[in-house]
C-alpha cells in the first residue's frame, strides 16, 4: 500500500495558502502512470497550471566507505525501484519501498547500517553525506518523468499556443460504464492522447 502523508502535506500547504504551488510527478517513461497521485487529484481541488518533463538519473547511495557488494537492502520510492530493476536484480538486493527518494537517502544516513543503500539522486548524496556507489543505474537512459504543477486557481488558456486538458474522474461499478464515459468524447470528435485508468476490486 502506498503512503500519502508527504504528498498530502504538500497539497494541504497550497490549500492553506502556505505555498503557491505544488509539483506532482504523474508519469514516467519507464514505470508508467503514478496512479496514487491521480487519486490525490481527485481528493484535492487544485488546478493543473503547467507541465514539466525532466530527465531522471538515479544513483545507488551508501554510507561512506561502503562497497557495492556490501549492500543487501535498497530503499527508495516504488517508481524509482522499478526504473532500476535490472541493476537491482544483478545486485541481488531486497527492495524496500519508501515515500520518496529523499526519504530513502535520509533513512540510510540516519540509521548508519552499512548493508543498506538508497536509490536517489546525486544531490541527495550531497545533502545526507552519502557516497555514490554507482551512477545512472536506471534501466533506460532516456528516463523521463512528467510533473504537474498545481495551484489554487486555474489559468485561462490563451490562443497563442495549444493547451492540453486533463480530466480525472471516478465511475460507479456497472456494465459498460467505461465505454459510456469514453463515448462522450468520441461523439463530439474529441481526440484523447492518453487514457489511464485503475481498476479497484474491493472483493465484495
């Protein structure tokens, strides 16, 4: 199960006027859509005002003096672990999910356990005083994460350039509900560039 506490804090900070905007990762070229962040869009009434795509380079971090062969457990966000699957399989390590990559680096630094490593950025190695044991360990060199920038107020689209529209919604259980929802767009000749959905089975 994913934990929401860090992301929820950021959303609430915008809602309470503590900060102006929040940056939310929503999709990765290797790991795919980050579905639990779509859930946050449903739970909080913020507006997408911008989109940014960044190339992501992951590093394997450890305590100073640690060697690659010393690492038995690797901590990181589930998406980061998925993006480095081949490298982690070669190392034969146990993977442990954390809320984010920075939190993983902080745990490794604070616990002081030499057999624990983190998948995080080189910047996080600087912040927490960790060694970079390996660089660019992601499976795909062209590893791109798409981020959404959210604010309290929406922007009014202009006519000077194309704008993208994103819609997040839930559907009640029933036959053909997804077909009926998508038909709304098809009947109006609206082209969809991406459709992402999550099926939740409550076991009832």
